[in-house]
């Protein structure tokens, strides 16, 4: 082997070594490339998943809001439909109602219908009002010890000659009058400072909470405002005017104060209301019913629970079991109590324990109405049968 052959062999070995080195580098580069691709894919997948989750969540919230809006609209429409159904039923029912099957007065019996007289009184030719010979009802004159004020009334001149030279004769004619006078009291309380001689302690009487301001309306004024608005249902503005009028404009309440008195008085009734509810649940028998009312131009319901001695009224926006349970009466009534109602399915709920009895007056009215409807239907059917029979006879 010559020198040239050795050189070739040596170069070939170098090339083989270099090729092996390149293959190793290629392998590592390929491996790193695959790892980078996998990492990139994982990052992309994660980003896609996160974005998809975000979009899905956002759409779920939007869909939930839309569903809630639709549910509220449907519920409102259902309430309106229910109100209209009740109004249609009420107006339809009025066509067949009279004093015999409802509480309509006899005087309002429709033209052409026979009047139903629910009592045994007979018509007479006597005039309306007090009859001749009856004792007149009037106030008696005061006893001397009852008189609280004497008003001397003396003429200023002679009615005959108009002279003012008059002499009193010592005799008179008396007339009595019963009246009242409203006196405004402007009362000031003085809470005096004191000092104990035993322990040298300085103190004063405790100021009650109803006198927390420098000046406030007394309990008599407050109770009058509450009585006017709740006993005779005087509007707030009329209550203010009435109290101002009877006190010669010395006491001028604000409508806001009258409103605040309602809340204060209501809060003071919490224990009383609780006692009423408890007594209802312990009664042998009580009844309840609902009536449709309007509150702020919306349909609402006024509910009453009553015994012979207790009447508890409460208003609700809905006529459902949730509002009944909120009252806390039916759900707390024991199995010893009988509850009377107007065929309300709520009362037959399995969670309630009391005994049910349906109102007989309602049942009688319903039976009378059903009887009239059936009678009317039979009359129409009979009329139709007779008409068909006449047609067949004429055809023969």
C-alpha cells in the first residue's frame, strides 16, 4: 500500500465519522423539534379549551338571563290571563245571579226576574221614617251640677222701639247645648338635676325615648292620626288636613310623618299578630278565604282568617301555597282543628294536618246555579226535540 492509498483510506474514515456525527445531531434536532411541536400543540389546545369554556360560560349566562326574562314575561302574561279569566267568569256569573243564589240585594233583581224576598216583612202604606204616636228621641236638659259653662245672653236694645235703656227683670229662659272644644297642649317636661347627699353623686331622671327630640308630637296626636287612617280609612293628606282643621292650624303634620306612624304602629303589633295567629291555629274551627284587590294598579289578593272572635287580614301578590305557608297559620294548625273554606285545593295538601269542611253557603249557591244551568240546557234540548218532531210530522 502506497502513500496515496493511505491518504484515501484516512479521508474515508473521517467522512464516516463526520457522517455519524451529523446523524446524531439530526436525531437530536428531530427529537427537539417533535418536543416543541407537542408543546405548541398542548398550548394551542389549552388556549382553545379555555376560550371555548369562556365563550360557553358567557353564552350560558346570556341564555340564563334570556330564559329568566322569558319566564318572568310568561308569568306576567299568565297572571294577566288569570285575571281576565276571573273577570270573564265573574261577568258571566252575574248574568244568572240573583238574591236566591248570591248576596245580591233584592232591590237589584234584574228586570223581568221574580224578586226573592228573604224575610217575612209585608209591604205597607206607611211612610218611611218615624210614625205618628211614636215617642220622640231627644236630649234631656242638664242637671245643675252637670253644667260646666253659662253664657249670659242679654238684648242690646228693645225690639219694639230700639231703645238701649233696658232693665233686667231677674227671670230668664234657658236652653242647653252639648258641644266640645279642642285644646292644644304645649307641654314642657323639666328633668331636674339632683345630687345625692349620701354619696355626692349628681344625676337626673331618665329621659324616655319618646322624648328624644327637643319638640315632638304627643301620643294623643299620633294615636289620632293612626286611628283616622286605619279605623275610617282616611287618606294621608286628608288626615293631615283634619288634624290641622280641628286644632285651628296649630298642629300641622306632614304626610311623611303619618306614613312613618303606620310603620311604627305596625311594628308594635308584632306580638299581638303572633297571638292572633296562635289562637287561630288552636281554635276548634276557623275559616279563611281570598278576595281579589288592586295594589299599585296590579292584581293582588286580600286574605282573611276568622273565628267568631278573631279576624286576621293579610295581603299577598300571589294566590298560592307559598303565600299560605308564609302566613304560618294553615301549616301550623293541628289535626284537632277543622278549617272551613270555599273548595280550595291548597287545603288538601299532604303537608297540612287539619280537617277540611267546605263552606255550605258556597256549596248551596253553586248547586242552585248548577241547577239553573242544567234546567236551561234541558229546556233547549226539549225545544230542539220538539222542533225535530214537528219537522218529521210535516214531512209525512
